[in-house]
C-alpha cells in the first residue's frame, strides 16, 4: 500500500508562478500549449502559440486576474484547480446548451482541473478542488458552479473540468445536463471567518 499523501494548497500568484510554470513546461504546455488560458476571454486556438499563452497567463497572474488552487508536495507543484468569477473564465465547454437552460448566474465558476504526469490517481485533483473551495471561502464565498463529466464515460485525459464523482464527494449537487456526459453542478460556499 502506498504512503498517505499530504498536500499543501497555495494560490496561483507571483510567489507560485515559477512552480506553476515548471509543471506546465514539464507537461508540454498542457493540452498542446494552452497554459490554462482556454477558459479565459482570450482563449486559445488559431493565432495563439504556447509562448503567447504563457505570456498572457503570466500577465493575468501578475495583475491578479487569474485564480487557481495549486497543489504542492514540498516545493513541487503537482496540479491545480482553476476558478474565478464568470467574467474571468467565460469560455466553458457546451456553452450553447449551458446558456439555453440557464436560470441563474453563479458568483464563481470552476473552469479547469489539471494533474501533472506521474501524479494522477493520488488525490491531487480532489485536493485541488477542495483547495479552490477554501480559497473561494476566503474571497467571500458565494455560489459556485462547475461542469464535470462522468468518469465512466470519458477518458481521464479529457476530464478538463474534473470528474463528476469528485464534485459530488465535496458537496456539489447536479443541476442539469449540458452534454452527453457533462453536468452543471452547484454548491454554496460560506465565507470563511
């Protein structure tokens, strides 16, 4: 049986940028050079490069316009959970279906979860999501929504938003389906003291 992992959560900011960047670079820029920009207004795709995405992400981090809970084992960043207000991370998967049946807006949105090579299936994603909820509580709390998929239906490498079961284990409830295997899940997070 493996050792019990103890992780620390730190916010993505100037002090953690280098560790975040090292993880991204070790994982080939993440999803073809995304640098966790795919959900920000700038997006990724035609006309962007890994270098441009890196610079845009760094600019957002240094100006305080990017949120993520980074999971550390010592000084090594193993993964993260990106979150933010909806206008910070507006580009979600299945957006047309999401908007068609939307009745409310959330205060916060979980946009992306990532675990680096060699650290998957060790509780990093769950620690990152729990860490994001703690950081949200520290930033005033409020309603949080996310868009996970059922892990039984989607290969692990394509679970950009994380596994539905991880969210449900942390108190999220299903609101509605917005894709074949994708759900809107919600949870209220109380402000921390």
